[in-house]
């Protein structure tokens, strides 16, 4: 009997950013990005994203994209006016070996309202 399972492996932090950013728009706007390498010998299977997010009003959206994809791999939402951390995990085992870019885009569904972020952490395993 084996006790090894890939979901039991620890996640490794590959990048973080605590720079305050905000978007006062109903259109998605890129606010942060990070490049990473998908190894060829033992590729990463999943990525976990932690994003602090809050709004002045309305509903705030945080979208995670990889490279030039046209659909987000992850969507996180909030209506909180106090900073909170939202977390999501995405599969990345479909990415070819090489350099990729993970992007964070924000928007608010209500004109005149703002979506804010500060902390952004990216983990892989």
C-alpha cells in the first residue's frame, strides 16, 4: 500500500506581491502578472492563487488568466467592503514546458464603484 499522493505534496510559493491596486471600471483590467516556468521533467499539476480583494460597492471580480487565454481559468468574487482573502486552485498540467505568464485582472459590476486588491500569492505543486 502506498501513502504517496500528489495532492498531499506541499504547495510551493513561487511569487507574491503586496502592492495596492484598484480598478474603477466595469471592464476587466490587468493589475498584476508573474512569469513562471513549467518544467519539462516533472511539470506542475496545479496552481493555487490567494488574492485579497474588496470593493467600495457593487460586486468585485478577480480573474486569473494564463498567457493569452481569452477565458479566465479562475474567477473570484466579493461584495465585502473590508479586505478579505479569496483562494482558488486551477489545473496547469495542460501547459507545455517553458515560460508562462499568470495574470490577475479586476473589474466591478457597478459603474462608479471600485474593486481593490493588495496581496497576491501564487503557489504550485
